[in-house]
C-alpha cells in the first residue's frame, strides 16, 4: 500500500517526509501509457508533489509545472494535503537508452534549461507562486533547488522510479529532509555524509524498505513519526465538470458541434478519462448556454 509519513529527527532539528508511491505511479503509467523514461519523469514529479502537498493543510492544494527544453515537453502534477495526486506529461512516448550510470535518462527527456514552478492554492484570494530555473533536469535536484531558493528552507529531495521491461512500474518513492532553524553543524555534517553514501531511493523501495525505514537509512537515527497518510492517484474530473466547460463555449459553438459532428467527446488531461456527449445532451447544454 502506498503511504507517506511526516517525521522529526535529531531532537526536532530536522523535519522529514518519505513516501512509497509504486501503486500511484503505476496508475499514472497505465492511464497515460508512458514509456520508461517518461514514467520516471512523471513519477519523480508526482512523488515530490505529494510530499510538498503533505506540507499543506487538508483542503489546500498545489500545482507543479516543469517546463524544460527536452522532448518530453511540460510535466504537470496536482497534489493536496490529503495524499491525493494526479499528473500528466505532454509527450508520454519518450524513452532513451540508460545514461552513463545505468539509470533512466530523465535529464535528457526533461532538458536542462527551463523552469520549475509551484502554485499553491491556500484558499486565499491570491495564490502563492514560486518559480526557479531547472538546475539539472533530474527532478530531485530541481525540487531541492526550489525549496532552498524559493521557500528558503535548506532541504534535500530524493525521488526515484524503477521500471520493468514491460513498462510497468517496479518501484517508486521519495524523501524530503529539511533543516529547521538552528540545526547544529554536527547534525548537518552527519546528514550530508549519509546522503552521499545511501543507495538511490528507488532501490531502497525495491529492497522493501518502508517510508519509516527509508528515513532511518537517510538520517541514520530513530525518527519520530508525526503522521501517516495514505496516498493515491486521484482526479476530480467528471462529466458534469466538462459539461460546464462546454456550456462556457456558448450556444453558437455548441450548435456548430451538433451540426458538424452530432456528438462530442472530452478527455481529461490528468487521468485520460473520456466523456461522451450525445446529440440530445449537447442540445440540452446549448439551450442552457442560450439561457
């Protein structure tokens, strides 16, 4: 089962998050038919988005957008404080040979020039937006740079996805470690040393480590778990929502659809769900649009 934890360590000097997202990313892979390198890119992004979402309160939500100059195009993910996430990538059919260290070449797919932006909807009139340049295209390092630069919190982000030969997801997960104000130098050195030596996060998940064990591996000491949250792929699209969007097109445009096609189909970017509207349904929507 996929879940994430929020924890403290080193007598409250360090805040940490870790997640197992294998089933969640498998759902995204199935819905979008992503090829392995694209799966790694969207999987890493959705996992990081889930953990950023865990920093929010229940109904608050955020949208992450990575726009690099690579062939994958834009990666979009939505998350919230309840462990729900959804995401898609502009070009799902992108795959390359493994890179020089034998890993999926996410950097080549994403690109090394572009932006990572985070928009938080905290239920206020204005949304909080933070944007940084892409620093590596590997995604974990890009989220690290975002947290350090835009939110001014010294952080380390590790995200990883392992893909089976048949394109299904073998393992996926991640962690975020954050130093709270006043963390002593000894603790910082200890964490830096461990981070430089641990296995990639996807390998830790594949070895069967739980999020709790991952944080103990990363931090090298017992952690205090504050909260455990189940996580899942979740999309709030519906036939009614798309109907409202069709009404928004106006009566004339709906009439044109009826004359030209006699029906309509709408597909959700985030989950690939398709909604069909018959001629009769379109006529009802046209009449509603006409008021």
